[in-house]
């Protein structure tokens, strides 16, 4: 686990007894947790454990059957698979999301793209980009408005090692500025980078013994 | 630049990159019109124009050209709009969840439908005018525009439940054939079953025939097109609103904490 949390102890995300079923299959059976400002929270679990369902509920994409989600401030959501318009370029995506987030300039987005070594693809239609580059854009669209709570669903899929490390630098930078980052992963390799690690198993959340997820 | 202008600009740019639609537009429409006009019989057929009840005579080649043009433009605009709606389905959801005004995106979609329909109908009408002088060319253009709008809106509706591009294209082609074939005066000189009036292209075909072979400004069949256009546009936009709903957790801003 990373060192002590920043001094702020504000709870910015509170998830209370969230339940979700798809047909007769109960995916989430009362998930509860809290995240504070400046925390890096990891959620791990086996394939099909409901991690993505949980994040989609936190992002507002899905409605829980029961329970509640309280979120303080703005939110950025990076879906598991890049959700982009294949006919547009990276720059056009940034422009659309600049409008969506009502940002006066795309400056932060361009810096993020640059930091992830993707600036040379800015004017390339995304349909010809590699999976890793698409994922960089997918991530930047979730971060470009500098949200208070960042929800990332396996955000480094397709990244090479160097970009993977840059991603964690970025996450640490967000954390140091008091942002809350919730990362979903099925890897436990990142455990030491996180402040809190939850394990989603059988539809409920518990503290994660590392061995369970390796 | 406003949200509407940005969305419209990108929607039109993306539409312009649809290569299959471009090939269909540039090659298929002139080819259909040329084939219909040159290979079918110029022998005249008597037929009853259902909209006015009058009996007319017209060359089989001209009737086939009209029917073929409506067929070609409807599947082209239908495919174009289907393809765009299908491509942006998930992306629109993400954009609106991020705060993009839904009215701006809906406005962009309607603008795209209008622009595509005007361009395609003007192009197809111009090709028809190269071969033939209808009595009311402007009314003919209006009838072609109407079928483009109806099928464009239909393409948006089909994208609600058809996943693949091929599925959409085949469905649009089959619909256009089933729609136009029973109404073609060459095949059915009376087209006298009242149900014919319910077909999506009824308004355009009747108006085109009236434009080609009468001097009557017969606009009433276009009410049929208007009803189809309205029903399908409302369905497509209603579904867009439902699909882009977000289930926002209560959000407050930091209040001095």
C-alpha cells in the first residue's frame, strides 16, 4: 500500500448497500464502501465478479436496484472499452468533450495527451489507431476536466510498460492534488500503489488479501 | 462555436467519409436512372393516379425511372442515416453523460438528415432531368426529397434495434422493394387497394407521377410522407432521449468543506 493519505479526510464518494441483478443473476448483493479526497482506491475481483457493473453504477450509466451512491463534486468515467467515434480524430474528440465539460480551453487535455506520448496522433482518425492509443484517448476524455472523483475501469489495457508507469504517475499526481481515483483491475500487481484495495467477491466487497487476486 | 454547430460540423464531416454511401451516390443513382430509362420499354401504359383518381398514360421507361430513383435514393439516405446512428450510439451516450446538451446532438442529427436528403434528392432529380422533362420539375424534386427524409428517419429508427451494418442495409433494401413494388403503375395499373396509401413511399410516388405527367400541384399525398417522417423522427429522437438518460447519483459541490 502507498504511504499515508493526504491530510484531507473528506468523504467524497459513499456507496451504501448497492444491489444490482440482471434477470435472475444477482451481480451486486449489497456493496458498500467510502472513498475520501486524495485516496487511490482499487477494486479487484475475478472475471464476471461485477466490477464493471459497480463502476457503471458509480458513473451513473446504470441504475442500482437498491442502495445509494453519494458523490461530492465532479466525476470522470473511463469505460473499460474505448467509447469513441471512429470517424473523428483525437482532436475532434477533445473539442466535443471540451464543449461537454464547458472548458474554456483544451489545454489540460492536450497536456495529458502529450504526457501519454500520443500527441502525434492528434489529427488521425481514431479508427486507424492502435488499441493502446485508443485507450489513451479514452482515459484523457475522463480526465480532461480535472474531476474530483475519477472512475477508471481497467484504464491501462493495451498500454506498453512505459505508458503503464506514466499512468500511475498521473494517478499519483491526481491523488496528491486531493482527487479521488477509483481503479478497477483484475490484477493485484498494483496493490502497493493504492491506498485502499477492495475485493469484490460473490457480489459483496471486502478487504482484499493479495493472494486472492494474484 | 455553439454545441449545436460543433456537433453538426463533425456529424457532416463523418457522414462525408462514408465511402460506401459515396459510391452508391456517385455510381448507383446515375446507373439506375440510366438503366431504367434506356433499357425499359418506352411503350405507354395507362394507369390511375390514385391521389387524384385520374387516368394517365406514361412511358414505361419514365415510370420505371421514377420508381427506380425513389428506390435508389431511399436506400442510400436510409443507409447513410442508419450507419451514422449505429456508429454514434454508445458515443452519444458518453458525450451526453459528460454534459453535452442533448438538444444540440438531436439538432445535429436532424440537420444531417436534412442535408443528406437535400443533396441526394437534388442530385437524383438532376440526373432524371438529363433524360426527361417532367411537367413540374420542382414538384418532382420535392417528392424525391420527401422519400429521402422518410427513409433517412427510418434508418435512424432501424439503428435502435439492428446491430450490424449489413443487417441495416439489407433491411432497408428489402423495405424499399416491398414498399415500392406494389405501387409501381407498370406492375399494377390501378394500385387500387387502400392499404397502398399506408406505404412509406406512397406520397412520393404519387407526387412524382403527378409532377411528371400532370400540371396539377398535387401535394396531398405528401401528407402521408409527413406522417411517416414525423412518426419515425419522434421515435428515433424519443429513443435517443431514453438511451442517453443517466442515473446521476446525487451530486453536490464542495461547500466550504
